[in-house]
């Protein structure tokens, strides 16, 4: 099944659901994630895609969990077009299962810090909000963030199932938000549904697509399915962009790279490695010096 996100409305509630198994596997492969990192990053990337689905075209959103746990920072960037990238500080963290027999995402993320969401809306200053992390299990933290920071009551469900070979078996998520005209009866029915549904990762494992997940959580509702968007792991980095970063280095740093004879620069978000030869570094150095001279004259 291809990764995808479906939007739907029903009786005064808005629901988005996503299947993200492939893009979580892409993140595991790129960052060589062990299960705790894979689950934390997979949930955060899925949550970022669900939150970004509400943005306008060309906007973007970043979620950062900084809970001071052994994983370090867990970050994901997503766009409403369905692209996501993400990274985790220490992908090789190994922790025993938690008391429920599950991957200890909360123990990895840590609970001594903040979850921050930044929306890049094209305005000069991005909009940032943050709340203290509650359990570090990602979904409830995002629910709390939406309620406290954006005054939007929501229910977020996220799940990542990791296989014994460290690959992702199933991943997905949903977000439900009552619209202002939702009645108490609708909210009660929704809460009753959420209590009895299977975890979202098991729904995906059983073969349900995003529509199937929505049908499960909205049993008894008259669902109107809206759009379907394909999802993918994608990082906008390129050798050209990395060259721009090198251009901004100080003269001494550039000189030492040239002395080394080559440079390998790794993109933090996707772990793609870019090689620069001595000649390329020299050209960057010359350009940087010319730029600086020009700037000094202006
Ligand atoms: Zn990249």
C-alpha cells in the first residue's frame, strides 16, 4: 500500500487519517534507527503530516520534541503537499520494553522538556507554540499542544509497529477535531468509539487504508470523504544548497577544508552525504572571498 492521507468530515467532526509505513521505513534506512528511535521518529513524522494537512499550499510545519531523554531531539518537518523529513539525535538508543510491553518511546524522548510546533506561513516571522511534554509518547503530547497552545480540542492517535528485523511493519495515525457545531451527543459517541477501537498501527497491520481507519473511528457516523494525498519522505537538500552553507563558513574553516583535500557534508535531516573535491572547495573559497570583498566595498 502506498503512503497516503485522507481528509473527511462527519456530523460536526473533522478527521484526517494517514498510512505512513513506507516513509517510516525510509527514515529508518536513512538514519539507521533502532526501534525506540524508529517509533519516536515515525510517530513524530506522522503527527507532523497530520498537523500540516491543515496548512495552505507552500506552507510548512516543524515539530520538535526536546525532552532531554537518551534519544536527544526528535524533529520532523512536513508540508500540506505530503512531504516529510525527520531526524533523531541518537538513533542507536536501546531501551527495555516499558511496563505495558511496548517500545519505550516516552523513556527515549524524555519528559523533562518541551514539544514545540512552528508554522512557516510565508510571513516574516514563523508562528511558534510550545507546551511541556507530558509522557513523551508523542500522540498525547500533540493532543495537549493543540488544546493548550491552539485552543483546538483534538484527539490524536499515532502508531508505529517495528518488526524483529528492525523494519517498520505498519505505521499510521489519525487526528479528530470536533467542529464548533458538534453536539454533546456527537462528542459522546466519538469518545465511546475511541475507547473501543484497535490501536492505529494494528489497524494498518490488518490492511486498513486511511479510509478504513476513519471508518473504524467514526463507526455510526455519516462520513463524507474529501481528498486523498500521497505521502513521502522527501528532503529539499541538494549539493547546491550545501554549497551555500559552505559559502557562509569563515575563511579559516574554508582554508582548513581545502588543506584536507576534500570534504564530506552530511544533511542533518536525511543523512544524505555530499562530497566536495579540492577544486570545488577552492571555487567556493574564491567565491566567498569575492563576495566578502564586494560586501566590504558596498
Ligand atoms: Zn537532506
